[in-house]
C-alpha cells in the first residue's frame, strides 16, 4: 500500500481520475466521501491510497483538501477563472444566461471572463456594448480561424480555468484550439470509457497551458437557481459588480434596485452608466430568487 497526492481531473459515476503527476489513477472514494453531503469534485486536491497487490491496481481517495471554491454547474472545485463562452451567431447569444453565470461566479468569488466565439460568422458589437460597462474581461475569438485565441491562452495560462456556456457555443473547439493536445487527452480517457470523443458528458480537466488546467464542461440550455446554484436575493446586488459604486447611495437603505424611487442604480441605468440589459436581467433574477423558498434550496 502506497499513498500519493493528486488532482481529480475527471469523475464518472463514482470513479475519480486522480492525476498524481506521473500517473493517473482511477479511484473510488472512501465510505465517508461517498455520501451525498460531501462528494469529491473535479478540481479537488486529494490524498489517495494505492494498492498494487492483486491482479488489478486499486486506489481510493482518503482525504480531500479544503476548497477555495466550488460550483455545481459546472461541477468543479478550486477554479481561478470561469470562462463564459457565448456564440455571436448560433446558438443565439443570451445575455440572460451570461448574467446568471456571472452572478453565480461572483457569489462564489470566482473571476468571470466573457468570450464571444464564432466571430468568423458574426459581429460581437452589440454584446460588447452591453458588457463593456462591466468589469469583466471580454474577448472576441474564433475557434475556427484561431483569431483571438492567443489572448485567451495568456489569460488562462497557469490557472485552473473552466469553460462554460450553452451546448454548441464552441467550448470543446476552443479547448482544442487553445491546447492541441486536448483532443488526445480527452480521446484517451473516452476510449477507456468507450464513449464518443466529441460529446462532452462530464467535467474534465485538461492539462495544458503554463502548468494550468482547463475544464471542458457539458453544455446546458437553461440555468436554474435551485439547490446549490441558489443565491439569496438580498445578495444578488453584490453579484453585479458594476452596481457596487451606486449601492448605498439610494434614497432607501433597504432599496432592492428593482423599481424604487430615488434608486441610484436605476439612475445610473438612465444615465447609460449601467447597461439596461444587465439591469433588466438583475430584476428578472431578483424576482426568480425571491420566489424560491429557503426550504426549497
Ligand atoms: N464558424 C464557427 N464554428 C464554430 C466555431 N467554434 C465552434 N464551431 C462549431 O460549433 C459547433 C459546436 O462546437 P463545440 O465545440 O462542440 O461546442 P460545445 O458544445 O460548446 O463544446 C461545431 O460544429 C463547431 O465546429 C467558430 O469559431 N466558428
Ligand atoms: Mg463540448
Ligand atoms: Zn437602489
């Protein structure tokens, strides 16, 4: 029996693939990590125990290091950067989805970056108009022509970054472009699992740039605030970074910035300092979060 330390790079139905540098071991989790209250996540730093005896190597996770952060959608821990991908053509870009993800990231102190992909097929101009008033870095790229990818590569270098966004926006294509060995890395793991190479079914960390890792994640077409995605509605205002300098200047201290008289956030929207679209999405999300009872969370 030997022990080692590593990083969970993939999790598939209770098998965790732990990268220990030289070797990646398929591990089971110890009893106490198998319950639903605390499941290991991709991105977790773990201790494992490896048993070389018998016909097959068996390994199991014995410790999970304290997390810097974690998300459920995508299910990943310890991310430095959440790369939110949106296509400028198809699937149709949705600020409402982008804004839910930026808020979810902010709530967990994860830095979001917004990437507009497929600029070979369309113009990111309208989206840039909305998001240039936020503090989030914006990048326009094409995974097809490679335009803009170098800038993204610099941004993710040495970091644990996760790509997220609707299915079809080009997450896997961007990953392959960023890190040409990604295809092989995903190919290897998928071959073991006898699955197709090109559908991303699980969160998976790809080793690549400047010692960093990038997670490709399965896409989604809607985003719900239930369960572990929940944000208390009173906290939502702090998850829209550009509201920050106006919060506290409203007429009422209990202002929710939805429609109150004398709201400094709404005034900033009228003055064009905050995007109308972002504020509209805030109002919508506020209503949605308010209607979720705490016991449903
Ligand atoms: N024109 C164009 N097509 C792209 C680009 N990036 C991805 N695609 C295409 O969009 C489709 C979905 O890409 P994929 O990477 O699988 O998206 P994912 O579901 O987000 O991983 C594929 O047919 C890609 O070839 C791009 O920059 N330009
Ligand atoms: Mg994909
Ligand atoms: Zn207000």
